[in-house]
């Protein structure tokens, strides 16, 4: 009956137990002070079996209270111009398509599904899974009702995506401080789907990277590989190549910062109920002037009321289809 109980990751191992008591700092985190130790401020609690529809990664603050990674983690780190929080959804070299669940209370990370099957990205030769640590900037939203002037397409209804190009393979649920270097405008089925290029400020080579030209200089071929990855990754699903604005040109840091500013303003309007958010769940515990604000007790009740059905298996059929090993994620 283990599948009926929440599985919790503690110090890199799985064990069954009470969720609230078992939450720990993510691997590699430290409770020590310092403006760049983002992971010390947040904890994750994993429920359900990985590679199953019921799997969720919930977030807590350092006090152990549930929060939303979409709404409650600040976009910026203090007041520094180019230092942002990034929520890691997909570690580099893995295949499971994980994402912030924008329509669920407190927005845990879950695995995306389509037609009742869990989604995995195929291995696009010569790469294995995602070629960066992939995630999102909190407190941003690409408004599906707002047409972007530069792309002439509306947003994709999600937080803005981030490709982190540092040397370390991060963990799902990590919150890291990143420097923004540039941005790519993917057009996905007529919607603008921005892809930020960023680097973890704690990366050994982070000081070399300050703008998109530095990526071309110090990581030759990486931007070309990124463009091709996004161009081709849906072809194994029977879909056509993706298209890009600006003929696939990566825009620089200044351009990227303006896009972030715009998506943050859209998120703010969403949280203040000044625009149509559709099915987006805006429940939060930190934005006190938001009509969707809830107390810590209400947040805990929301999580505790979530029922987890027994695992339906690891979706091996979908994984085998794309040549993906269960041990790879």
C-alpha cells in the first residue's frame, strides 16, 4: 500500500512519512545567511510517485509554511537590476516534461499530460533530454489576451520560461539566483513563448557572462543547439517544426529585461483581478493586497485536502516510445 502514502525526498532518498514533518531543505542548501543562497529560503515536499499522474512537488518557506512558487516567490532578488529567482522544473539531461501547475491551488510542480498520458520530450540527436536546467521566473505571466508588439502574437498563458546554462545539474524544485543574458522568441501554435537565457550566479564561470554575446564567446555552439532543440523537439510527436520571431535571433539582455518587466506587470494585473485569468489559480499567501490572498492555515488545509490516488504506473509505454530510460530522470 505504499503508493497510497506520500513519498518524500529527504537528503536525496525516498521514504514514506508525514508530509509536514518530513520536509527538508533541498540537497545542497544551507541555512546560512547570504543574498545568493536562494535554496535556503525554500523547501520542497514531494507527494506521490514520480512518473505518475498524482506526483506533485509542493513548496514551503523556511518557516515551513506552504507557498505558491508561481505567486509567492519574489521575481527579483533584493533590488539588484539583473538578479532574479528561478524555479527549476526540469533538471538538465532529463526527459519528463515537468511544469508549475498554474491551474491548481498553490501551483505545485507536476508532470504535464496530454490525452491522458504523461509527457516526455524525445532525445533530439545528439542530445539527451533537456539541454539546460529548465524552469520559470516566478511572478511573471504571458497574458494570452495581450498581443506582444514585437512578435504580433499573444502570450502562452504561463510564467516566462528560463534556460539556465551553468555547469551544474540542478534539482527539480531548486530556487536559484540567475543573471539574465538574453532571450529567444518561440512562436508555438500562434502564441508567444519567450525563452530566457540565464546563468546561475553561483556557477564558477558566472562572472564571464553578462550578455548574450558572452554566450557566443564562451559557449560556442550552445545558442545554435538551443535554437535547433526548440525547432525540432515536437517533431517526434508528429508536429511540424516550431517557428520563431526575429528569424530565430537571440535578443540581448536589455531586450530580455523589458520582456520580464512586461510579464511581471501582467502577473500583477492577474493577481489584482484586473484582467481575465481564466482557469489560472491565483491563491497566494504573500500578496496581502490580492483578492486571492489566503492565510497560512487556509493554505495548509488546501494541501491536506488534496487526495492522491494510487499510482497508475510509470507510463512506461510513453517512455519506451521515445527511447527514454526510467532511471534517467
